[in-house]
């Protein structure tokens, strides 16, 4: 019999560990949708930035959130108030502002509500920081990807084709993000007690995808994937 949470795979972990690549591919293999929750925090940051809201002004922020919609297309593009912002949210400025806004309870409540609604209606691979611990505690399949900060910095550095940010700066920024993500009061980053923790430091993305797919293969065998 199908239970609540059987339709959800969660993948959490720190910045730069490769969650998005892995989650997208696992979703494809299972025939599930991929829910990139980081993109939702980024979309809210873009909205706050365009509306020139000071993150410390709680009343203004709540008012702006009450007039905001964040949705995904089946291809995984993110829409802010009906506008495709998939590219606009990938700037350094928005990365930094999203990290700041992710500490605020009103922002988290707003996005967690949308995330849970999506999880009620669809088979999803949900990736982020608090998927297994807070948003979908009943998910049957939970993974936590980790890697040393040096390894994550190197992966990010190699991804940056322009090579205009020194490796040491990339590493410093990741350390800052790690501190913010793990020390915040609201749903900090940590593995759920029932998550499978995978140290990816010495693994390729293909190895990680295979490890997750192997553990979730009863979903595909069960035949309820789309
Ligand atoms: O994964 P990302 O870099 O796109 O996420 C953007 C920011 O949102 C990052 O600072 C962490 C935060 N975030 C969060 O707090 N909770 C999530 N479930 C997903 C992202």
C-alpha cells in the first residue's frame, strides 16, 4: 500500500556539493519532477531586490510576499509572478541576498507552504537544505550529500569558465555560506536522523547518481513513477 512520503525523495547538503546535477538526473531516471528549492529562495531574493525591500523591514517583506507567486514549469524553469526568471536568479548578488533572506522565518514559512503543496500532488525529488528534516519529514528516501570545503571549492572553481574568482575566494565564500546555513535558527542545515549520508569527496557525479538510484530502485520497480 502506498503511504504518504512514498512519492518523495529528498536530497540535502551544503552549497557546491553538486545536489542540483544529481537531483535533476535522479528525477529523470525515476520519471519524477525535480524541485529545486534553492531556486525558490533566489526568486524571492530577486523580488525583494526589484521591489527594493530592506530584508530587516519585516512588515514590508510580508506585504511583498503576500503578492508573490513562485512556480515551476514541467521543464524545471522557475517563474516569479508568471515571469521566467531562471537565468536572472543565477547572479552573485542574488546568491548573497537569498542566503540572507533564507534566515528569515516569514520567507521560510512562505516557501515551505508552496513546497509542501507541490509534494502533495506530485512525485518529486526535492533538493535543498531542510527537505528531509523539516519540509518532508515523512519522505521515504532521504539523502544527505557532503564533501570537504576544499573539494567543493575546487568543483565550483572549475565550473567558473572565466576563472576570474581565485580559488581561495571561492573557498572563503563557501565557508561563509556553510556557517549561515548550519547556524541559523530556522531549519538549519543538518542530515535528518534517517537520511543516508554520502560523502562525495572522492566520487564523480555519476557515482553519486548511481548510489542514489540503486537505493530508490524499488520506486521504479513499483511502477508508480510517471
Ligand atoms: O542551493 P542554492 O545556492 O540555490 O540556494 C540559495 C540559498 O537558499 C542558499 O543560501 C541556501 C538557501 N536555501 C535554504 O535555506 N533552504 C533550502 N531548502 C534551499 C536553499
